[in-house]
């Protein structure tokens, strides 16, 4: 993200871009990550968030970024159910308030996801949508953005761009059972994916043994009765990897790559740079990501996006999906880059993840434990643990980032963090 501004940082995790809005419970969970957008704020910025931010967290962000809470404005939008954030703003009667704040600052809208509701909201407010020159340019990119955030749209485009893909089929919901049975004749396991999903939501793995056991092959009720699905061979996965890129007027560049931590296909964390066992994937990731960036730019898209892939047991890399939006790692990376500055040498090693404490804890209690053990992020050294997501709703599921000079130090610090907070299931 450019440091130019100011911005109305619009934390619209409630969007139909990544998941259908009828999956409201999932979107509500994702919306709890909105406080991390505070790490993007600079003097004059406005944060529009669907969840509140604690005073302790805002003070902590200020201590590390140097931006006092009085220099930014946080607009908390009351819950409105499974509706886009722009609609929730209207229902809460906050449109004029945000319009006045934006006009006073000459701000541009910086959404988490570009969708139709954002375009309409920007028009209502008379704002541009960063990084587009005007709202019409952002609107012109919307069709491509929506398409490339689907599994089917990605498979079709990736195939034309020469990416290696798992063997699979695109089908409608009534056809899923037949396609699963057909592919299981050739493969031991298959994965069934709803067309529009993220973070592994709605995915299902089916094996030949399940078939023999009479398992119900009816897909989950995601995307409606005639929704689109993708059925693919289930690779013997050694690593799940991704590259995050940015497309601008000067071209596409890779920002960082890393390995995703997953459980049953769902995203649980990330480590960058790519660890040695899958470091060879960087070449394919960057080549494919750059080709995708050129494709996107040719259709009007600008901004950050991600490309995910799988490394199989033989080391072959297979593209799996694209995320044409700010992803779960975009903001943490921006935070780490901001806090570590232009340091000499190689970029730092870092990870983001979530740990479960035995009982609920307050923000100051957790931060105090980190400081007592010398684990808290030290700006002078550019290393340590960051509590980048505020107090979790349950007081136990703490999101964190760890920054270190190298992978060895990273592993040591994360192990010490786990011990300090007595994370369960480690």
C-alpha cells in the first residue's frame, strides 16, 4: 500500500467476493480480524470497522507506529447480520458522518475487498477507490475480480496461462455426485470445492473407502441448489504455498511468498520466506503470479492479490486458486515492513498464527507476559512477538505475528511464546 493518503480504510470482511453472503456465520468470524487494519493507519486516516477496537490495543498500535489515537478516527459499525459493510453503514445512519470525515481529509476509499457494494458506496461518498484513478476505473475491474475469486474462473484462466493444475472438473451441484464417482475411478481421493469460498470453507475430501462405505456425496448447501462446484484429484500434499503480488501501472511485482499452515484444507497460519523443503516453488509461483498480474492489468485491475499452490510429495507445484483482494497475510506483511523499516540485509523471517490459551486473558495480561520474558516486539532490533489482532472475542484464541532474523530464531521465539501463554494443542 502506498503511503500517500489519507484513506478511509474500509474493513469490509462482510463481502460476497470470497464467500456467498448466505454463509453469514463464516463472514462474521472473519470480520473479527478487522482490528488488524489499525496497523495501516497514518495521521488523518479513518478506519470503518464492523467490530470494536479496545483502547489497550489502539494504545499498543500507537506505541509501535507512533501514530497517536487522536490523529486517526475509528468508526465502529453496529452488527447488521450477513450484509455487506456498506449496507450496515447505511442501516446505522453513518453515511453522512463518514462522508464528512472523508471530505474533510480528501481521502480515498481503501477496501479489504473490491465488490459491487464498495463501488456503490464510493459513488455515494464521492470518493476514489485506491489504487484506481477514479471510481469508474474500479468498477471496470469488478467483473474480472469477481471471476478470478471463483475456483472455476481461476481454473479456466490458469489453464490458458500455462499453470500446472490438478486434474479436475467444473460442474453444477446436481452433477457433483456423478463427477466424484467418475474421478474416484482414477484417483484414491478427491476434493470437492464450492466455487466461491476462501480459507478452505466448504471443502470436502472424499475417498474410495468413503464410497464403499456408502457415504453421502451430496455437497454442502453452499452456493444454492444449482451452484457451481469444482471436483479435483486430491494430491499427496507436502506443502501449501502462496505468493502475494501487486499490480500497478509499472507492472506486477512479487511482494513475498511463504508456506501456509493448514488443517483439513483450512488456513491456520503462514510462514515466510518459503522453508527449504518447498523453497523451489518460488520460481513457479512468481512466474505464474506475474502472468496472472499481466492478465489482470489487461482487464483494468490494480492492487494486491495472491496466488495459492500445492507442492506434492514429488516436489511438483500445482496452482490451486487466486485471491484477487487483500488476503490474510497482506496486512501483517505491511505491518512488519512498516515496523522493521529499511534494514540492511535479507528481509526478516516471520510467521502469523493463532494460539489457544487455557483460559480467557486480557490484552495487558498477555502483553505483560511477553514483556516479562523478553518476547515482545522490539523496534530497535526489529524482532519479537506482535499481538496484531486485538483481544479475541473468547479471550483465548490469540492471533500473533513473530518476526526474527532467520528461520531458526523464528522457531525458537514461537516455541517460547507457546510456553509463555501455555498454548493448548502444541
